[in-house]
């Protein structure tokens, strides 16, 4: 914020910048999702299932309640998603040793292939679009990536603190 900005004006500007960032992120997600559907017309995987596949790739062996917590969804919603994905051959549900009421979720080979193809399609689409931007815009996007990654990590950390849980892969 510039020194000449008053506190209310600066806060209002920062608020509108946050909305602008949210709008751009939402638009990018929507366009990428649509692009993947054009490249792979057979691909009818709902975004909720794509996000489950992504989470399971990051945290193999997570349970249904842990997955629900991470995705900020109701346990019964995640349970239904997982059931659909098990029936589709994308996810495997294994009973945890020593606790038959608890399950571990992992990607199947097919689930990993579908996720890899989905990510490759997004990478291709983004890569093609980035190449058509002026060099200065490409550089600005590249320079913004570390700050955007830090923002994502901060927001995830805030969510974990609210939930009273540790970040994935860390011990209490």
C-alpha cells in the first residue's frame, strides 16, 4: 500500500484485488476444465472426482474422513464419491490392518492413468496459451508463481490450524 493511501481506501483496494484474483483463478479453472472436455470428449470425470484423484496422489492411504476434511466436504458426500470411483476402477478401498471399520484409499493404475492424462491435457493447453502471450506476460506469470504458491500454502495452513490438524506429512 502506498503511503498516500488512507487505511479504508487501502483496505478496499486490497479487497477488490482479492476478488480480482479469485475471479481470474475461477475463470482459469473453468476454461481449463472446458478445454480438457474438448480434447477428451469421452472424459466425463466430474471436478470433484478429479480433486479426489489429486488428493489421493498427494496422500495415498488417506481415509474417507481425512479426505472429507481435506476437501472440506461432508463425510457422506466423500463416501459416495469414493464408492462411484471404486465402481469405476479409479480408486481402491482397503481395510486397514487392525481396524476393520477404517479404510485406506489409493489410486488404482487406471486412476493414476486418468489423472496423468487429465494433468497432461491441462499442461498442453496452458503451454500452448502461454506461448502465444508476449514474453513480458510469460515472465510476469512465471515470477508470480512463488508468491501464488506461498499464498496457497498460507491458506492451507490456516485451514489446518482451524481444523486443529497437522499439515500432510508432518508429525504432531
